[in-house]
C-alpha cells in the first residue's frame, strides 16, 4: 500500500521544498506538482515528490485522522 502524507511547506529552493509534519522534515521535489507552491502551503508528499496541494482545513483533518489511526493501543480489524 502506498501512502501520501500531508505536510506543510517550510522552505522552497528552486524546484525542491522542505516540508514538515510533527517535527519530521522531508525534502521533496515540486516536479510533479503542476502548480505553484509557497511557504505555508500544505502538500501531499509521496516518494519524495509533492503530488498535490491541499487547503489547510483538508490537510489538518487528514493529519488528525492519521494520528487517530496510529494511536498506540488502537484496535484494528
């Protein structure tokens, strides 16, 4: 299964970004994004590429759901 993670862009250098979630920073290429990104945007990061831009509300909702699913002790079916 593949997973793209919403992350906040904290810096941009040419076609590369540094994005962060929960203190974890990753470098990602903007090559596949197809639209402009600016510092403060939320983007979906997958396999080292920003693949989609998200509005803040959708990004934060997705992050909250991911945290809930990954809670220690959470039962899975």
